[in-house]
């Protein structure tokens, strides 16, 4: 028998396989999505912590004993500086610090006068809103 020639069978054809590129691109996309998710989660957690610290600072500001003028002046300046403030609150803080300067840096100080107490109360009330 003669070798039959088959004309209907085609030779093997090479098929391009891009699945490895697809796999690695999806893997990179997933890694970027996870990184962005972790970043937003950390940002959210820091913001919550910062808001809680604002509440703590405000509470400490309210609890300051104003009978001891020198230590109260330092504490009011410190905790008032740590609070986040908008423009009117910043102005009130600056005015309060200006009035508290006379109670700092001296060995003996008297008690707060009525104008200074009023400025302190105004600032704390403004921050409490």
C-alpha cells in the first residue's frame, strides 16, 4: 500500500498564550487595591484618634484649676495650642495667650483678674461648640 497523503489535516499551529501577562496584571491590580484600602483604613483610624484627642484636650482645658494662675496659664497655653482651631477660635486663643503672658515667667503672680477670666471663659466656650 502506498502512503496515503492526507490533505485535510493541518499542521500544528502555535497559539499565542497571554494568560501569564493577564495573571500578573491582575495580581498587580489586586496589590494596588489592597494597598489603597490599607491606606484609607489607616487614615480613618488616625482621624478618629485625632478627634478623640481633641475631646481629651478640651476636657483637660475645662478642668484646669484657675486658682493657681501661673500653672493655669501654662496649661491653658499648652492645651489651647494642641486644639484644632478655625479663624475666630485662633483669634480668641491669641488674645488669651497675650493676656496670660503677664502670669508667666514671674516668680510670684497674683490671681487672674476678671478680664483674663472672661477671656479664658470665652475661649473655652468657643472651643466647646
